[in-house]
């Protein structure tokens, strides 16, 4: 390393730390690297050289590697112009040739494996030098092939195309053999610069195997992939899974919980209600929806734990697994009665402790509801109210029917055991329970009542309108499923 640079200054650790080679080879690498780049002692960095080729050649005469006869692999330098700059394209290509000819002469004379030399030297020196050479780094494959197609149309030789590609995209962009192959394909009439689609590995799935798996599923719908794999040892688990999911289009799902096992009589009642509702909507349109007033009662607890679905969160694969403790609903709770229409809330009531919802209490609630409609929805009593509530005993009592007859309200018969057709159950109360399951614990009944009342009034009119609008697709699904339960 001594005497490498003028004045005997040794580049601090740059070459020693990166090239673990024998002494002659190190001199070759030092010679080429220092020809391309110069060490700036002020900034302790390597910068591109601006010297002419003739100036560098004079400095080489004072270096130890030229104390003897110059090696034969320096012959390409004789064809360079004397005023050529080291950063110019005229010098770059001979320098590549110098590097490889020098490596081959040194290592072949010493009987060293060339692949071993490349594995020790190229990952550092050649990679750094090639990155410096690339004017357009990391081009797309189709871009390079388009350039080859353009040059080939101009009748440029493949070796010249390869040289120009290396000048722009770097020496590792494509081999000479690959450039010749693409030139030959373009000359033969190929137009596309993209890779052709490959057929891939032949499929092991045929109609006989699909039919065998289908028969196995028909015999036992609860089978697992392990069970048929024992019956068909010639088929792997992955092959069986592909047949079941992609060819037979089966998927394993859980059974859906329903409130009650509906009898044929219950289904007929649900079908009758669906036909009546859809016919009324077909005849009257949105005017029928504007007349609907619905309501129901529900229990609200002082503490409602969050559901498992609400506890879901995004996590990294390496993040620790979160745990969730099992909580129970608070024993302290309040009965809440809510009536609402398409344009918003009408009445909110809370049952005092020690009382029950009977016919007398419900009739009093209906009278409050009439006054609320008169104050909040002027004209609604004139057009007529269609009351939609379930068939609980206080709702179907004789006194209740007498009050509804007195008011002149129309009662829409809701089928029994049908919370999926009750807007308060599948819409309003569902969102209310999600709000209460945020983890807040209320200290007394008044705090709970205030929070619930504030939540009802904070909902926009569109929220209640969506609840009424959902009745249309739900009754339609009920009709199409022959009176079965509707999930969503």
C-alpha cells in the first residue's frame, strides 16, 4: 500500500478493509480504483477524478507496480486519447477490460479459482464501481428490451447494443448472449417485449378425483381434511384442500343462532306479514314509511362489557397476544322504553324501580306518545299513525287495543318470535348496546339515564331513517326464504 498515492499518503482503511487479496492483486485493484476515484484528505471521502488519461499515466510510472515491464493486460490503454477524462465514456469501457484481464492473469498464474476471486472481490469493488457507472439504475426488464428492439431495428450489431446498454444501465444489466438472443427474436418477427405466459406445473386434479371428494363430503358434511386424506393416500392435504375450496366451491361455516325453532305456523305468520308490508309499500311508497311509529322496551345495565368483536385490533405478527378477561353484565339495570319514527326520536321513558310493564303502564305510555307526536310531528296524527310493536302481553291486552281504537291508529301485526323484523331490536338497540359497551361504568341510575337520553338525541335523522328503510329488504328476504329468519 505504501507509495500508492503521490507523496506516500495511504488512504485510511478504505482498501485494506475491503480487499483481502494477495499483494500483486491488491496492487491491481489499488491501481484501477485510484484511477477512477481520488481520495480527498480534507473531507476523508473518495471523489471522481477529473485528470486526463495522460496525467494519470505519468503518475503510474512512479508507482511500484510499474517498476518492472508493464503487464500485457494494459494494452487497451494505448488506444485511448491522451486528453480523455477518466469520467468519460471513452475510458470507462477499457477500465472494465483492464480490471477483468488483470484479475484473470494474476489469479490464473497463481492457479486460483476465478469464481473464488469473484466471490471475494466482486461483491465490493465491482458492485461499487457498477453503481457509479449506472446512469439509470434498476430499469424495468421491458424497458431494456424496448431499447434492444429499437437498436435492432436500426441494424446495430448486438455487441454494440450491449456496450451502450452497459454505459447507461450499468455492466450488470444483461449479458451479451441474452442481447443476441433478444436481437434474434426481434429479427424473426417478435413484437412483444414482455415475458410469455408459462403453462406451469401440470395439474394433478381431474374429474374422477373431484367426484370422489364430492361423494365423501356428501356422506359427512362435518368432515375435516385429515379424514379424506386417510381414505385417499394418493392425494396430499393441499391437493384435497384445493379440490374442496376451488373446484367444489365448499366452505366450512358455523351454524347460525336463531331466537327460536320456528314452526310451520310461525313461518306462515311471517310470510303473511311480509306480503302485507311489501304490498302496502308498493301501493303507498314512502308515505307508508312516514306513517310508521315503532318502539320497544330494553334493559340497560350500569356496566356493559365490550364484545369480542369490539376488542379486535390491528397487530404485528411479532406483537404480544392481548388477553381479555370475561366480564358479566352488571346486576343493577334500568328498563328503557323508546318510541321513534323515520324523522327522529319521539319518546324516551324509564321504568321506576319496583314497577313492572303491564297493560295500565303501557296505556299510559301510549298517551304520552300521542302528546309527543302532537308536539313534535304536526300533521302526523291527521294522516294516520301505523304502530309497529311486538306481541308482548301488555301490547296485545284488551285495554291497549281499546286505547289504540280510541286514537284511531292502525296496528301493524308483527309476527311472534321475530326480533329480526323489529326495527328497535335490529337497529336502534343494537347501536345503543355498542355505545354502552365502551367500558364506562355508571355510578347510579341518573347518570345512566342521562347518558342514554343524550345518545338518543345526538343521533341524526338519517340514523332513524335507515332503521325504517331496512324493513323493506328484510321483509323481502323473509318472503324469499319461506318465512325463515333474516340475518342481515
